[in-house]
């Protein structure tokens, strides 16, 4: 089990890390829009592929 200090450290680390990542993302948002314009389609294709594999596994069971 984790001690109280370890839990506090973990929560604080997560919060600070999320804030820094959010700040960095907002700062680079213009570059992201320019260089990663069509990346949503890659994400959709990946999710569709995973769903397809899951469906095959379900139906061939």
C-alpha cells in the first residue's frame, strides 16, 4: 500500500504535470494546426481497426 506522503506526491505530480502539458499544448496550438491538420483521420482509422478486430473476435467465438 502507498503511504500518505506518496499519495500526496502522486496527486501533486499529476496536477502539475497536467498543467504544464496543457500550457505547452496551448502555446504550440498554431503549429499543431499547421503540421497535424489531417491527423484526426488517422485516429478514426485506428479506432475503426480496433473495433473491427474486436468484432471479428466476437463473431468467430
